[in-house]
């Protein structure tokens, strides 16, 4: 299943997350994921695993142009020149001559975001990137960026799970033609909250599905692109078995009621890691 972005490119509706998946683990996870049918992989410069991800894609039996590959520019990029250099390094590490999607990983000052964005636009013009977007951008960051952007952002990748559902942000993104990608769909280190959740267990038992599969299905039905991370072969498979059933409106509402506005990750307006001169 694919979703069409605002530039008419297609993004597979679910992708493999790779944060904290290192070296041989991530190489094998990418091979396994592509083998069982994933066509979308999410990495970032700061994950330190682009080389292994690139090796996994090139060693797989799936052609490069069938895989949707995302990376993210790190916070230490402040100027157009820095960002342009990092894009070229990503291409080399990922063993590819184009990237499907490149994101600004975290917002900095409006001026810095615009400078990095201009490098990303130039890389689109040069055929190095197909789509560009942002991550951890609150509405005001997107508004400021979009005002002066030549190419509008295609996605915003945000923390999004049962406890932080981001429905109002999604409404804003919809109005801008942007897709919401869900990072930490299982609450990352707090996955126990998902596995032990009574509502998810009850809904899952009606379909013969696990709580994690219910979460992924709920995100898909919202039109959100989940990026579940796993380096465990059985879980990599399990996380893709979510296209053979549908949740009812009542199920969706029951999950909606689990929202607590509770974060696992920092609030983007109040974090400055990686920024050397704010
Ligand atoms: N843009 C950003 O700032 C940002 C921030 C965080 C994450 N991300 C992206 O989003 C992806 C997902 O987020 P995340 O990695 O933080 O957390 P997550 O996907 O919510 O959870 C990952 C954890 O769940 C476990 N797991 C996966 N599938 C499972 C299953 N079916 N049953 C039981 N346990 C399962 C994994 O273990 P095993 O691996 O051991 O199987 C791992 O411990 C990242 O990998 C990254 O690509 C982006």
C-alpha cells in the first residue's frame, strides 16, 4: 500500500525504523525486511548506520528503485554549504545516487532551518533527492519554513503513538498536503505500555492480532505512516502482517481515548542537542 505525496511521489505506507540498530544487526534487519516485503527504510546520519543500511539494500534481491529510502540531516548542519556536504556524504554511505526522502531531523532557529532547506531544494534540482521534509517540527516551524520555501515539505516525522496521538497536528499537516510519519509507534523503550494495554489486547483478540499490530493498523487507518523498528526477524515479519484486516470505527474510537498527551521523546521547542550555536 502506498500514499501519494504532495509532489506525486509514492511512499510505502509502512517503513522499517533503524534507530539504535547497529552494524550486523541492522544489515540483517534490512535484508530480512526487504525479503519479507518491506519497501521502505528509515535511517539518519546520527544513527551511525547508513553504511550498513546501504549495504543491506545493495546486497538484497530488491532493486534500488523499488526501495523508498529516507535519511535525516543532523542538527550540526547550520549553513547551506554544510547541509549540501552532508547530503553528498549520505549518498556515498548509503551507496546510492539518489535518496527518496531527506528530512531536517530537528528544528533549530527559523534562519538555520531555511538555510538547510535551501540545500535540500538544490539537491532536488540536481536529482540527488526526490522528496524533502521535516521531523520534530511544530506548526510554527513549518509555517515559517513554508513561507519562504520554493518546494513545500512533503512529510513531518513526529513521535506518534497511543499516548501521544498528534491528531490536531495531523489536521494541520493535511491542510498543507503533508503526510504525518509516526516515529516510536510502540513508544520506543516504553513498549511495555503497548504490549500490556488492555484495550489493545482486547481489540487484538477479536482479530487474532498482537497489540503492536493493532497499533500499526490504527496508524495506517489514520493515514499516518508508521516506522516500527525491529532487529528481530519474527517481529520484522509480524509488524508487516497488518494489511489483512481492518479496525472498526468503534475500535478506532477506543484507541483514540487512550491519548494522554504523554511524550517519550523531548519536546522540539525545548531541546537543543547537537546545536552548537543557537
Ligand atoms: N525523527 C526522529 O527524531 C526519530 C526519533 C526516534 C525514532 N525515529 C525513527 O522511528 C523508528 C521507530 O522508533 P523507535 O525505534 O524509537 O521505537 P519503536 O519502533 O516504537 O519500538 C522499538 C522497540 O520495539 C521492539 N519491537 C519491535 N517490534 C516488536 C513486536 N512486534 N513485539 C515486541 N517488541 C517489538 C524493538 O525490539 P527489537 O528491535 O529488539 O525487536 C524495540 O525495542 C526509529 O527506529 C527511527 O527510524 C525517528
